[in-house]
C-alpha cells in the first residue's frame, strides 16, 4: 500500500509573531519553523497504516529549499522517501491542490493524507480541492481510520458538530487528519540518522506540468485590536443591564 | 540560528528529547522531587529511546554518535527540572561506564556495557571515600589477592546511584606501598556477598539523586572482573575525570539555562511601579549579565567537549570549563532567585531548587579549588 502525505513548513505555533512594517507578511527572522502539527498527525497515521499493511510512505513538500528541513523531520519519523516540489513565489490552496494532483498522477498512491489545515493561515482547503480535482472520494477531519481487510476501502470516523460520523470510502481516497486521530511518535535517534540517506526527489512545478495562478493573494496583515480594560459593575442588576443593553448577549 | 557544533540531525534529536521530557518527566517533577525518588524503570524507558548509548558503538547496542548528541540529550533532560535524576543518568552512561568501554575486556563490554545501554542495569562509580576525593591516591579500601580473584574491604561515600546500582566500578588499593601506583579498578556486582548499602544520604539539593554510603566486607571479586590492568586504576580515573568534568559542565549550564529562562519569563510578567520588572533597568541588566556569562561558559564547555571528542589532551581547557561553568551557574541561579524576589525563596518555585542543585557542582567531580590547581600546573606556575 502506498500512502502519500503532505508536509508544510509553518512558523512554530508557540512563537510570538510580529508583522512586517509594510504588513506584507510576518517577520521570519529569528522565528523557529516546524512541521505543521496536523501534518505530523497525518505522517503518524500513514506510518501506522504502513506498519499494519506493509507498503511505502511518501512525503511531499512544496516551497523553497528550506522546506526540506521539515521533510527530513517526517523522514526521521519513519517515512520512506520525499518529493520536494521546488517553487519560489506565492501560491494559494488551489495551486497546492493542482500541484498535488500532478504528484498523485505520477505516484498513484492508494491513500493521500493531509493535515486538516495548516496552522499558519488556517485555510483548510487544499484537501477538499485535491479530492475534487482527482475525482477521488474524501473523508475530512478524521479521528479514526481503519483499512478493510481486502485493502479496498477505508472506514473513517469524523468529528462533526454534536457527535461522530462514520464514512466508508473506496481507495484511492483523500483523508485529512484531525487533532485526535493519534499522537505522533518521537523521531528516534536511529531514524534521525537514517533520514539523511533517504531519497528526496526534487521536481519543479513546470516539470510536473502544474499551473500556478494564485486566485487568492494576501493584501495586508494587521494585528488584532488590543484588548481594552474591563469595567467593574456595582451590582448584579448593573451586570444584567449591561449584558442586555451593551453586550446584547442576553 | 546556526551553531558551529550542531547539525540538522542534532536539532531533530533535540526536538525528540524535548517532546519526551515534556510528556514523560515534567508532569512528575514536583512529585518525584518531594518523594526524593523516581522509579528505576526510568532507565529502561530512556534506553528504549536509545538515549543511554549515544556515544557507544553500535555493536554494544549504542548509536556511535559524536559528543554533541550527548550534550543535546542532557541539555534537554535538564528541562525536567530534576537535576538529581539527570545526575543519576549521567553517572550511569557517561561517568561510570566509559572506563569499562575504554579499558574493559571484550567479554566485559559484551556482557555489562550492553546491559547498561539496554537499561537492564544501573552503574555507579565507587572512588570517593570519607578521606579521599580528588586525592585518589589516599583511598584506603583494599583488594587482597585470593584464589581466582581479589577480596575487597573498605567503604565509599557520596556514591551517586549507590542505593540501587547493579554494578559499581570500585577503586581499591592492590599495593598499599605504592601510593597512586597501587590502585586497581574492579567491576563489582552488587549482589556479591559482603556488599552493603549504608543509608541513603540526605542532601542540600539533587534530591532525586540516589546517593549512598557503601561498605565492602570481604567481597570476593573474580579475576575476570578486574577493569584494565592491575595497579593502573589511578591513570584510568584521571583520564575518566575529563569526560566526567565536561559532562558536569554541560549539566550545570543546562540547569542554569532553565533558571535563566524562568527568570526572563517571570520578569516579563511581574509588574511593579506600573510596568514589568524586565523594563526596570536594574533587572534588565542583571538578566543580560546572566545570559552573557552563561553563553560564554557554554561556548567554552562546547570547545572542551569538541577537543575531548577529537581525542586531544584537553585537561587544561576542560578544567577551565568546569571551573567557570560551575561558578557562573551558581551566580546565575543566585540572581534568578533575586529576580523572583520573595517568590523565588519559596519551595514551590523551581528556581529555589535550581539554586540548591547548582551548589553541588563546584564540589562534585573535583572542586573549584582542585580545578585551579590543575590549571596552575598546566600554566607552569608550580
């Protein structure tokens, strides 16, 4: 069974970010970059499926050369090889889906697992778009994935408002990983050392034949408004009046 | 930021160790510190993560990696805020067993070193005695030749892992007339008849460490448990001190680094006179001094570690690193409490512990005064 997993380089969710003075993007100097936490969960799930079924886990990353650092981290967790799509410039979720579609057509994986969203822009769109472009069934926000004995179907439990939904999808399919799907493993020291030797194929967007035409562009980043100090109310009656008339929540 | 001694692989390893420490050690820190104990099974857990044989060759179950992987491991392990536990681990893997690896027989390595790396046995070093520490030649424990081996008598004190070690590298006089040229090292199985552990010693700091007094009463050690050659023990010990001292430097710097980070975070939040204390110049400059001295200490320790890893005789540099890092760390943890004010003096704040724990380092593995003696000789002053 071949599983394709996407890995995005994102700023450390724990880093305190600052916006560039011109508002074009965040200041990246001195910021630590990590694997998108949802992609880490996706990699873990791919590895677990592989360990049960045997097969291969292939990691894909898109961007400048630095993204291979995060790809290596996924290889250190145990993925078998990487595909690095070298692309400098801006792109949106649809471009990502287009690029991934070409990679899928070349690699023909049985399952494609993405993180449900990247924690930098929180778009959460590429997975849906990819499934649509490929015409594959999809199961988003997976909290449990079971592969059928004949390896033809996947039973996916999804977290939805107010409960769980269980979907059965035929392979090949697209799955996006939610927070509670699993706990990613530590990259063990032997695997970290092995990761260096694992093959990473570098391809360009042109060579893949993918079109990159961003439909969504970032106009400007601004900080959220500063929180204002609260007020002390004299009595419960006061509070109720304010909640009713000012906050309009009751 | 790029670091001279660390590659991308070192960074990945750092992340793994950090995640491990946050999930498996940090949640227990207060409980284990208070109990002055932790489960011995932790060694197995660490071994399963390949943490206990980082520098040892793969044929003994190790990873065969450079000293900076080991340094990464300790820098992150100290984030558990349990320096006592860290010391137990350090003694096991980087202080007691190196002599076995360097001078032990193939049989000893296959049988005992592998056990340590797998986490199936815990090791201790038995050199220090009530009347002899760095003055190793002054030890009084004796090993008398007997049929098929030696008979050990005497006692040891301040032995880390002493309460629960499975094996101890014991130094004893095999020729009392010859001073330092009459010392031999033995690998003692603690199940040997005549071996007893005295009391677990109560200490100022390092509460999670298992420190004890040991007694040997006619303990028979067979021939095949002699480490290296007869009467060469003193030289092996001196050689081993270099690793011990550089790892001690790394440890105390890691400990002080955590205290510094705690102090910085606290200073940014604690408000006085309408602003965070980090914006009062007296505190800001204090934090700057702490960070600067610690960074300088760290770089000297890295340099010493690198020289050692290259197989150079770095006695002077390592003694300087030990001297400097231990003194700096004591100052940094002292100042960290000052930043915390009254809260820092409270047991529930980890800086209080860090201050006590740092105190051991200007004494253990050779005092500050001994370091100065070594450096003075190397400078040609005596």
